[in-house]
């Protein structure tokens, strides 16, 4: 239910269960966890591109499977829950880009929000449908609240209404909404940025973004001092030396793919 292929340093992971709109069944969650872990362990992989097969990116939880489990049926396979899946993406040591091929709903939007960058076609739609089926968007609230602006988050969580890609970009849920015919080129532009970055610096910068948060005034000096030490470490690295040499010699650094 999940495919992975590496293209010029990028592991393309495809949700491949179009019959149920790539719903987060146990089998799909298990496959996604395996492929994410493999990509993170592969030294040839610099970043991950997450996309879907078929008309939808991800429909969220597999409601038929949820109903079966509530009736006492065991899941078909052992699989991580959605909290573990979102955490694996958010805490991954390499950047993750979501390239939406179609609509996302509920837990599927959690995948979008967990990714570092998300690109959607203008005709994609989104909805937090939980309140309309008597449940709440509890788990996905963590990654989604880290992306969306408060007013839009409250509106779409509370109403369950459908909204488009342009509204998702305005709300901070996706990085950009582009014409469908430009989706591939817009995504490749982002991936080429990763291919031009030093792998160690790229990973450390993702970690830096993950730890960035407001610092109380009395703690700012200590925080800046710690980051100053980190900056000095990287400026003294072999990668930095190579980067400076490449700049002087008007050539690409050795790590560019």
C-alpha cells in the first residue's frame, strides 16, 4: 500500500491505496512507517517527498476499520497509531515535503501539517470533518495548530466546512497552492533546493526549526549564546570550508546532486 523510490537524493513515498482514497488503515500506516524509517536510514536520501496515488491524497482514518475494531475485531496487522506516525514525520532528521495529488481530510490533513513543506494543486480541498461525525480532531490538533493561524483554525475545526487550497495557503496549512499543471515544477524547485544543500547542515537546520520557540526575555542571552556555539561549530566544519572554496572558485560544492 506504500511505494518508495529514490530519485536524485529524494525518496518519493507514495500512498498507494486509491480504492479507499488512501485512508490511514493499519496496513497503510505500517507501510508508511517502514518506508519513512528506511528513507531516514539511507545515506543516499537527503529528503522525502510524500504523495498519493489516485484522485485523493488521504481521506483520514479508515472508518470501516475503526468500526470493526470497536466491534472487537483485531487489526489486520500491527501498525503504529497516528500519533507515532505524525511524530515520525515531524521529528524526522531529514526534510519531508507533502505534494498533494488531491483532497485531504481529517487525519490526512495531519500528514500535510506534519510535513515541513506542503504544496497543493489549486483544485485540492480540505476539511476537518470530525465534528460532523461526532468525534473531535484531537490527535491532528498538534501538527495542525503548529501551522494554521488561530482564527482559521477555530473556524475550520468547529464548522467542519470544506475549504480550498488558496484558503489553506492563506491559513498557513500549506506552503503554496499552484495550478495543477505547475505542481511538478513547483515541487521540483523545492527539491532542487535540498539537492544544493549540504546534507549535515540541512538536517541540523530542520532540527533547529523544530526547536525554535519564543524565549522569555530573561533567557534570551543564554539562548543566543548556545546558538552562537552551534553556529561556530558549523562555520568550523569541513562542509563550511568546502562551501567557501566553491564560492571562491565559482563552482558547485561537492555535495550538490
